C-alpha cells in the first residue's frame, strides 16, 4: 500500500538530460484518426479472423509505442493511407451495389438470382445477390458519370486555405466563412446523394451544378437554424421552397438533390435517421449555358463534416430515392434496350436475354457499356456496415471486417456469399461507420498524449508488464503499450487543455477567474478595495465592500495565507486571479482596521483573458501560497521552497546549506518529512527561505549588472546570490547557513548575517555560463524521465511503475517518491522537461563575463588583434 498522502503532487526530483523516448515519428504509411481530432501515425497490422463473427477491432502499431494497440472500430474515425495508391489490377467491369459500393473485376456469370464477379487481384469468384446490384459498367467507358467521395481533401479547393481538415476520407470544417468545392464531373441531369454530420448545430449551404463564384450558384440548399430552403436562382427570376430541418446536436443527415440543368429543375429530399423524409422542388427555366459538374459546401457557423458524396446520372422521370425502372442495357453506340437478362454465356461472350422482351435473344458483351437493374424500394442506402473502404481506383466498398493480411483487407457484406478482398495498395482510407453509444471507460484519469503530429486521448497505466515504468492506453483501445525507448525525445500528457486545437488563435482567450473588483494601495501601504463589478463574485456574495482593507489572500484551498502588505499590486492581483470556479479566501477589515473577517469567494469570469495571464497567476500561487505544509504527526511546517534546475518547486524546511548543497526536510520524498535529505548543489537553482518576503521582482538593468562577472573574478566567480529582506542583493560564495547565521565570502571578505535577514539564495552555476559545458550528472540507472506539473508546482522523477493513479519513481535529489496524477495539469516526458525549464523562474540567473575593453580587443594601436603567431 502507498504511504499517507502528505502533499498530493510532491515527490522526488531527477535531473534533466536522462535518456527518454523519441517522439518525433518518421513518415509512416498511415494515420489513425480518432473522434475529436486525435491522430496517431503508424501502420495497420495483419489481424486474424474472429472465431464467432466479424472482427470488431483493428491492430495498430505506432513508432512512438513499443507494442501495438487494438482499437475498437466504433471508437475510431478511420485510417488515412499516406502513400499514393498503386495502379489497380486491370479489371474490365465495375459492379455497383446498393449504397454506392463497387467491385471491379471480370464478369463470370449472371442468372435470375445472382451475379458472379472475379475481382481484380483475387482468383476466387465473388457471388453477389442480384437484388443488391444497381449496375454493371465497362471500366473506362465514360457513360456512367459517377463520382464517389469525398476521398479526403485531394482535388478539393479550400477558401480560405487550410480551413478544412480530413479524417479517414471525410472532410470537415469548424471555421466560419470557410468553403470547399470541386468538379465531380456530374452530368447535366444528375443525382447528388450527400451525407453530412455535425457536433454543434451548423448553418451551411450546399450548391450543386455550382458556378465559378458562390454568388452565382443557381442550384442550392440553404440551412439556417431549424429551417432550410431549396433555392433555384437566375439573374431575372428565382424560386424558393422552405423545408423543415430536423437537426439534433450532434446530428447526421442524408440529403439527396436531383438536378436537371437543361430544364432548370431541382428537387431535394432530406432523409433524417428514424424520421419521415422532407421533400421540395423548384423549377426556373435557365438561359443557354454550359452545364456545370461542380459541388460547393460553405459553412457559416457551427461545424460540418462531409461524410460521403455520391454523384450518379438521374435516370428516372421523377425524383425518387429508389429506381423502379426494369433492367436496361446501354450499348456502346449509346442505344438503350429494356430487356431481362436470363444468363451470361461466358464461353460465347454473350448475354442471353429472356424471350419476348422485345430485344434480341443474344447480345455480345463486347457491344455493351452498361447494364442497369431495377432497384428494390428502400434499399438505396445499402446495409448497415462497420467500415467503408475508399479505393484509389475509384469507388468504395462497405461491410464488416473479416480479417487483414499483408496484402489484402477482407470485408464481409450482406448479399455476398464470401468475404471480398481489397488490395491494401489500392486503399486511400478506411472510414468507421459505427459509433459507440458512449466511450468505453479507461482504468485511469483521462488526458491527451501530445507529441509532434500525435494527439491521443487515453490514460497512463503501469508499464511493469513490459519492464517499463509507464504505459499508455488510448481511448478506444483494449490494450496499452509502453513508450518506445530511444535516445531522445519529448512528449506531454495534457490533463487541463492549454489551448484549443481547432483554432490556435483561441488560445489567447482562455478564461481567467477573479473576484470582480479593483484593489489599489493607499498611502499607508494597505491594499484597499476601490470598486466592485455588479455581476462579479464579490458583489454577488455581498460581504466585501468598497473601502475594505485586504490584509491577506489564500489563493487556493490547500495553500497558506499570503499577507499583502509589502507586496506589489501585480502580485496581489495574481493572488486574486485563478481558474473560473476555484475558491479564494480573503482576510479583510473595514477602512479603519475594525471588523476583521474571513471571506471565501468562488472566482467568476472577469474581463481579463489570456493563457499567459492565467499562467502568471498560477505560478504566483505556487511560489507564495505553498509555504506551509504540515505533516500529520507533530504538525511540522515546511515554510521554504526549493527550486531545482529541472524546474521543480518543492516545499521544505531548510536545516543547513554550504557549498556542496542544501540539507532539508521535505514531504516530497517518501521518508523526507522526518529524515533530512542533502540535495547536491549541482541540482539546485534557488531556495526561497521566506517566499512572501522575496516576492518583489527585479528590474532588467539591475539583473544585468548583478549577473556580469568582472574580469578580476573570472578565475574565482561568485557561486551564490543572496536576496536580503530589505531588497538588496549580496553576491559571493556561500560558506554556511544554519538556523541562526549565514556566512558568505564576498571577494575574500567573510561576512556574517542573521539568517532572518536572508529571504532567498540563488545558485550561480558555472556550466550555465559556458556554451556546451556539462550539465548535472545523470543517475546511474537511466529510465523514463517525467515531470508532473500542477497548480502547486512541479516535480520530476525517473518513473518506475504506476500504483493506481500514483506514478512511483526515483530521484538523486530526494530518493523515492510519487506523482499523484489526479492533481496534474500536465505531465512532461523526456526533453519536454528541459524545454520548459528554460522558461521557469530563476532560469535567467546565469553569469556572463564582462566585455573586454577596446584596448584588449585590439592590437594596442587601434588595429584588431591577430590571433596566434606566424
């Protein structure tokens, strides 16, 4: 069992620079798309057929992880294949099935109940129920005029650039005013079968037979709020028919548009899932002009995903979802014959027609371009399937996954007697057609793993089964995997989102919480409330009034009170600010110092917004309010903060210091609350002996002067900077610090100071000043380096294992310790720690040599000095 929780985040420290996973993936052959915009580059692995039915999972290997994941099909968006499809095996015919699926191959036989095809790249014939066949057409004949997509963004024109994204063949947008269009080669009399979906109710336009400019679109469906309108528009005349728009949020809708450009006729059928279709029709005679085959989607608000688009000739006299026309044969000369096919004589290469149908009894297959079959009413959408495969050679095939091998993906489909093989080299994308009712529960706290092009929601689990400290289980995967261990890398697990992915500019508008008031300093140094906003947290509470003195602030529930007198106004405002919904406690009196009271407020949204503002507030909380940590037995306090070179900030009680390091008691180590631990000087950046007293900043000019080493001290530079209670700084070499006295050597003169006069000690490391100098030493047992970041601070360790939601690990600074994942904002992995350490407090305290005088930089006569000799 784990020991008592003394402080939820704090644990051991490890040094920056330990070997960690490499998270910059090389170009992979495919990308797994996940709901919500998550992505994971990798490879689709072979998977055997299930014993009791179709497979419900696929197996995915990412270079970021050591073992493959097994993802549930209903919890992924799909797979995009990066490489261009290889040319498909030559196939003379294309068999189009209900729902737009196609099988390319050689025609083997036709009878009254079935069609037999031999697909390209597969020797075994496929038996197809004749009732699900819409047409058989000669490949490359050009008479069918079909388009199946959207097949990703290839071939689509976006406005503005990069405003649409693709997920496993589908395309989506969230940006207002964005549009996408392409020429799909539609005939002048065409049927457009469109499926769209959304998460937030959208307003959008779909234009077919579209013009070059959106303002000239003559055939379009406008969707505004809960209403829609079918619009037919010309320069002198226009027609409009309203439609009820069934739009739950999130939602999905099938839209079928029928367009006859020669007559100026357009009809629409809205077919919502589980509801009766809505229909409308408008005719406005057109002027003489060339037919258009372009489609355009425009988004005004919300979000929109184009899941599928199928364009076919409109053959029936009236718009209808099913085609009741009998079997018809289109010859290569363009003539159309209605005749029932009795069989296909492959040996003779002839169709055998039923006698009495009005046509010849035999017809050479070489003279046929297309055969169309009557549709069964209600069958147009095809069967419910688990996945859809989008092929580079054209068309799609949907069905349930049977198995995957090195060369083929095998699908089962209703109406086919056996699984059909689709060559992997011909696949552009695989799209999931089913969605789980709710995400499957994870065994730990959910976060998002981010690295390079990877965004993967999931949770940390114990990596011990793989002999690794940590493993990651993605949302939707039934398996976990440890991180792949290679020499260097960086990754982050985000538990509290730092910036929205969809619109990076929105990162500047992160909500900041506060009390809804203005505080200013009076002549006596007290901070006084001067104004309260009517709708702010303080005004709603009613206990804080203008004129009250603000004596102390406790910015978080587990922290300490920070006295405001002596602080600057920015620090006080940062103590009052925080995340919306969190609590802040105030100690106040009235303007004369009477009526002392404590007020606890829940922060509300304030007019100030921005990630940088919130980050500064949280850093102030960590620095000033985590100064009193008590252990249960004895009630000991830890009033100081140790800031380490890795960026860690830990509460502690300082017993002693000297040139070799700092001896502290700290609850961050498993045994450190009672037993003193010596932290090596090479690991320490600073120690705040009295964080509240040391809160004032330092101006840039003064900092520059303090960090400049005179030429006379180059051989023995200062190693420490003491910040005194009165605001002065003393630079030298720290010799000792105990409970009463601080001794420091200042240019050969030994000075003794009362410890109470020193509020901060900063370490000045020589290797910080020299480019390429060796940093802190690595521990002997290298492993996975992680750093937990919470509102209360940072802690780094080499991860050993997970115990529940605790990361257990080791540190050369404090020994064994733990990170509580439940309180983290994010977890940094590998080189992500070093990258952030450069931006943390005291990282700018680095010595630099004074510049050489001009005489020394020249040859003494005003000329540049020559390097070396003759």
